[in-house]
């Protein structure tokens, strides 16, 4: 009886040691499915991250189109304010004072929204924020320095929305 029992145990052990093709197939399918689940999870996480980044950028630069349309109006106010005060009549002087108030309010509003002027005059030329539309040769000035600003440039938060048009010393 003991011998018979020992034979049965050996037979079961031998059978267990033999690879079962059905179990191997199931294990392979399980590994493939687990890999697929991991890949899909990673892809979903990446999609979610990209979506959140896009949403943050939309909020960050929400008013960019409006600001770009307001900048030429700001330029026109600056041109009107640049008129010579001494040659104006009292009536025109009052209009100019009104323009200055509107300009100051508009500039303050834009600053509060995160818009600020690109400092260019007297600074070294930076092709990322400036466009050289003219050059000049002034011996007293350093090379590659902005000597005149033809049109102001502006940044909205950390993004250039209009480059400064400048005259650079060669």
C-alpha cells in the first residue's frame, strides 16, 4: 500500500513538473493583458496631463486676442499725446488732457492683466523680443545696442505678443 501510494505521489509530481500548454497559454495571455492595461493607464495619464496643460495655457493667455487688438489703439494714444503742448489752444489742450487720462487708464488696465512693455531703448538687441528695422553707426554708442524704438513691443505674462521695432547701432 505504501508503495502504491508512493507511485501515485511520484506520478502526480511528474505530472506537475510537466509544462501544461493550457496553463502556459493562459499565463502568456495574462501577461499580454497586464501589459496592455499598463500601457493604456500610462496613455490615459499622459492625455490627462496634456489636457490640463492646454487648459492652463488657455486660461493664462485668455485675453491675448483682445490685447493684440488694443495695442494699435494704445499706439494712437501715444502719438496724440506726443503732440507739442505749447502750440495747442486751450480747447485742444483740454482734449489732450482727456486723451492722457484715457491712455493712463488703458495702460493701467493692461498692466493689471499681465501686459507689460518690452524695455528696449539703450538695451542690447535681443532677436527674441525685438526686430531691427533700421541700423545706424554712432561712434559714441556701443555696438548692437538699441538707439531708437520705432514701435513698442509688449509681453503678455511670459509670452511676446508683439516684438519691438527698433533701430540698432552697428
